[in-house]
DNA sequence: TTGCCCCTGGCACCGGGTGTCACTAACGTC
DNA sequence: GACGTTAGTGACACCCGGTGCCAGGGGCAA
């Protein structure tokens, strides 16, 4: 999905995405209409929908690549490693962003986790992530992705990861990697903090 | 929210809800337009939106009452009981439906968990549940609802409960209570099934 | 009867999303 | 240089979910 440098299509898409992100952050997702984004990006309303299937999709960047990377990370894990640990490690690693990319990520996640329409939409995107994780766990445990444990691991780890993102957003100075590690650990170990 | 018997408003609302549920199940959520539901219920399109704020809301019944009941159950838990256990128990109890209500619940949940638009919408409804659970955990642990553990417990238990519902839907003959118990336990105990 | 209130339907409108068509700027071919 | 092809674009009409507004109509009390 990432295009060669100088590619007009990818350039335009990036420009539209930037315009959308800026406007959404500035005025709120619901308050911005497609015509605003299109105008800011110098294209027509119709063309906007050629780059993004929905208004919400303009916020997600190349999330498909992200999911594909997670899938690869999971496939490459050491079979000797405990399944749950492998999933947690992959979650941490796939979210190991370069310092320079963090501000953009923060802007994206801030929108996704606070704007109701985007929060709802996120469920559809995360379904892919769940599928990938459940398939991995099923492979490792000799069951099917529809079995309890694969489904549960996928749902729980995603819940923990989302919580980690919320904590990261709330604390400007914190490290996303640390937050993910801490949150996934707390859950995977059965909430040691709460034990008497 | 439940109205006195003979109440015309509550009767109409129930009739619209039934019509919506039937049509959605029969033809699929996206394939049914509001005019179809309105016609089937003998009202106008405009009136539909006086009973339900959105198309999706017609599927949820009196979910607000449900959340309120969960809140009460959590408030009434024994302070000596471990926090996580109290949340799991409350989740199980609030979903302890009468035998006669199970078919309707199954129809609702089938729609919510399989129709993309409804799955997305569910995130907004569940936000209330998360808030209630996080507040409970915060109270019990002397922190705030925005702290890591309250948020994480809310997110994880909901993930587990959702998984339990999926398993229940997939197995026609199973018990929802048993599924919830099993799934919440598996997660709360740190996934004993996966331990070497 | 009159006035009030609530429920209702009709209508116009907004905004996200789609299908269709016509235009234009590349580009290679003869 | 004329030609057909192709991809990207904009304009337009349309669908559908959702809302604001106003006009009726039935019950009910004074």
C-alpha cells in the first residue's frame, strides 16, 4: 500500500489524510463535513471517496499493512515460547514506533478513542486484528479460531492494548512500549495487583 | 423504562421493536430501511425516530435498565470479596435471564455480534458498562476510574463476556451462565489452560 | 364548547455514501 | 501528427439515516 516516491496517487492520498486529520482534530470529527476536507485538500467530494471508502477511514492510515505485520510477527514467533507471551510480545513489537511517528500516532489515537463515531468504527478495523491473533492461538493450541481460548486471547489482549493506548494518551510523557508491556502483563498474569 | 400494563406508548414501542428485530433477522440489518420497519409496525418513518434515536437502537431493548442493574449489583457486593471476583459475579448475575427470555436475547445478540453496523454501534453502548465497572474497581482499590487497573478490569471483563456470548451463540444447546462463568474464570485466573 | 397537551404524519433539509457519465491529460502505436 | 487507450477527476442524481418544523387530531379538563 505504500507507494514509490513521487507517486502522484500516494501523494494525493497523504495530502487528503493530513487535511482530514488536521480538521478533525481542530473542529471535531462530526463538525467537519467531507466538503471541508475535500476543499482543504484541493479535490472534489467525489474524489475523496475514491481515496477513502468512508469518512472514518481517513484517520487510519495504512492499517492494513499494520495488521499484516502483526500476522507475520506472530507466524515468526518461537514455537517454544508460551502462546500468550508470544501474542503480548507481538503486540508490543508491532506498536514499536519510531520517535518521529509518535506525534501523528497520538493524533490518530486521540481521535479514535475519543470521537464516538470513530470509536464505533474502530470495532470493524480491530476485527481483523482479532482474527489474526485467534488464528495464531488456534494454530499453536491445535484448536480452531472459533474455540474459546483463541477467541478469548484475541479479545483480552486487544482490550489490554486499547487500555494501554488510553493510558499513553492520558500521560503525555509516558512510553507507549512501557504502557503496553505493563498492561498486557497485568492481564496475562491474572491481575497480580488485585491479589490479597 | 418499563411502562405500566396497557400503556399505549410502551406497547407501540414494543411492537416497533419486534417488527425491527424480525425484519433485521430475516433480511439483514443493512437490507432493511426504516420505511420497512415503520410500515410493518404501522407507523410513519418520522414516528420511528420518536421511539428510537437510531436504527441500531431498535435492537437493544431497555439496555439502560440492564446497566443500572449491573451498577446496583456491583454496589451491593461484599467488600470482603476480591474485586475481580465481584465483577465477574456481577457480570454473570446480570446476564441470568429467565428461560423464556433466552430466544429473544439470542436473536438480539446474533444481530449485534454479526452485523457490522451493529457491532460498531455496540461499542457506544458498552462504554456505559465499562464506566460502571471502572468506577466500582476504582472505589474498591482507592484509585480513580481513569487509572490502569480499573480501566483494564472493565475492558478485559467485557472482552471475556463478549467472547462468552459468541460461544453461547455458536452452541445452540449451551448455557449462557456456564459460558460466562467459564470464560471469565479462564481470563481472571490468567489463562490456566495455556500454562505448560 | 373552548382550550390545552400529547402523539402523530408530512415535508424539507442535512450529510455520508454510490453509480454513472463526460472530460482531460497522459501514453503508446501506426 | 492523428489515433485509440487508459487513469484520474468532477459533476450530477440518487439512496438512506437522521433532524427541525409545522400542521392536524384525539383525549381531557374547565
